[in-house]
């Protein structure tokens, strides 16, 4: 029999969402008369903006006629979308990014997962805790860690995000090669200030590291002065890759469109010490392993940058942020200290007890489902994540039940 990639056996089985589902199913079976409200979900609930639907219909009609039909497009994305991205998402902020530095894809999850294959196997990695599990698991699969012991992998530098540092870790004392950062953060909802991001850029420049900056929740930033892109920080073009997605911005979780920015000025060494363009490496990978996002979907993404698109996506994110504010105020009113919810669709609450115990308490007493923080890493223990992705009616009902159950 052939052998598997043994690194897969090191993966800690992800029990989080399966465990949640199991406990909820068991509760529902016992209490069919008590409807459960899920505030644990990391998926959007509202439909696509009308401007995207119109763009999808129009592009589909183009595909129906010989004169306007399109087959394979450029693997990196159509120029109309890459130009709109460079102009509106970067140049408008004073961030010097060119259309050729943008790679359109079918999701940030895949990009964030695949990027590590450009780099050597024996890199030192710095990864936040709590964390979006993809960053860790893809490096485990690639053999960059030892076997999991007590919930952690030897070989990783963990960046603890706790109340003590406001849930925004500072650069560690030791040198790392690849650093994963996510702001606004999933699961905590924390945002990084300009000074905090500048410290990371300075660290990367000092150690010859690369920052992998996941900005999937950029469109929820409302506080003036909080950077939306790592490229707003001077010097980031030489040390950072940024990931963006239409999933949370415009409800594309089921439609699928995202992009990755790799500046042409980003370089890395080979074993002999020769410099290579990381942009060129990713271009080679992308054109070899990916055949582009469908034309109608790219047209839908481009429609987000029209005046109507901007207004409609702003209304969408404002709606979720309205939910987030209600949740945060309710939790604060019940005496929990919370972060997030002001520039992110997640609220991270310090519940001062075991996170699964609190999960069970909310389920039993209020029929509300949250996400136990322990599922995102050791530092998530003692916390829960509540998601603002829901209808207003569900949020209001859930909060009324929480108040009654916890008062
Ligand atoms: C939702 C999310 C993404 C976006 O993933 P897509 O594959 O583009 O849908 C990326 N990073 C984080 C942390 C997320 O929560």
C-alpha cells in the first residue's frame, strides 16, 4: 500500500464546529419546542447587493452570445477588476499598489492556505493565538511543525492575544520568517492601530521576515485612523502580502471572489542566496494551478466599486455593525468585558469561566449558540465569540433571552 503524507496525522482533529453541532442537535432533540438561535456563525446571512445581482445577470447574458462569449480569462483576473481594486482599495488610501500586483482568486481561504508553499520547509513561523485555524493547519500539512502536544505545535512562535495586550500582540523578541496577522481580527474583532502595524513592519524589515496580512474584515472598519491596508504603512511594500475578500464585504461567501496583493518589490532568497521576486513565484504558481475566477463573478465583484455598489455594501456592513453594537451593549450591560463589534462583525467576551461551560449554559438557559473561545487556541479559553451575522429579529430575541437567563 502507498504511504500518505504523514504530516496529516499531526493535525489536531478540528472538533470545534462538529462539537457545537453535536451539542445543539442533542439539545434540539430533547427540547423540540425551544427554537435555538445561532450566534456562532462565521457566514453572512443577508442576500447579495442588487448591483451585484444585476452585474451577474448582464454578464450571464453576454455569455449567451457568440460576440460577447468568453472562455478562459487571464489567470490573474480581468484588467477591469484589477484596475478597480488598485485604484479604489489602495491608491485612494495613499497605498502605492499597481493593478499588476493584484491576483484575483476564488477565496482568501485558499490563498492564505496556499501562500506558504512558496517558502522553505524549515521556516520559523509566528502565528497568533487565538487564530483562524487555516494558518496553522496548512503549515502542519507542509511539515513545518512537530506533533501536537497539549494543543500546541512545537516549532511555532505563538503570539498570545490576551486582555493584557488588548488582544493585539506586539512583535516577539525572537526572529520569525513568516508572520500571520489578521486585522480586524477573527475571532476577537480587535483592530490594530497605525503604530502597532508600523511596529510589525519594522520587525519584518529588521529580520527579513514577510508579513501575511489577512484583511478579510477591512470593510467593517469605522474608527478614523485605523489602517485598512498594511500598505498604508511606509516600508510595507518590501515585507508584506495582503489578502482581501468579497465574502464579508459584499456577501460573496457562496459566490466566491477574493484577491491577494504581492508587491513587485517583495523579495526572498534561494538556498544559494540569490534574490527572487515573490510576485514572480506566485504568478508561476497561480498560472500553473489556477485557471481564473468566472467572468460573471468578476463582473459582480467590479460592480462593488460603482457608486451604487459602494452605497449598498456600506449599508450591508452597517447593518451587521448595528447588530454588533446591540450585542456588545447587551453583554457589557450584563457585566462582561468585551472587545470587537465596533470595527468588526465579531464580539469577543471574557466570560470568566471555562468557555465550553459557558457555551452549555447559554444553550440550556437561553437557547443561544455562541462559539467557545477554546476552539481558536489556548488563549481563547475563558472567552466566547459572538457573531453579528444574523437577522436583526434573531439578534434582538437572542439578547432578550440572554438578559433573562444571566441577570
Ligand atoms: C471569512 C474569512 C476569510 C475569507 O475567506 P473566503 O475564502 O474569501 O470566503 C479570510 N480570512 C478570515 C480570517 C476569515 O474569517
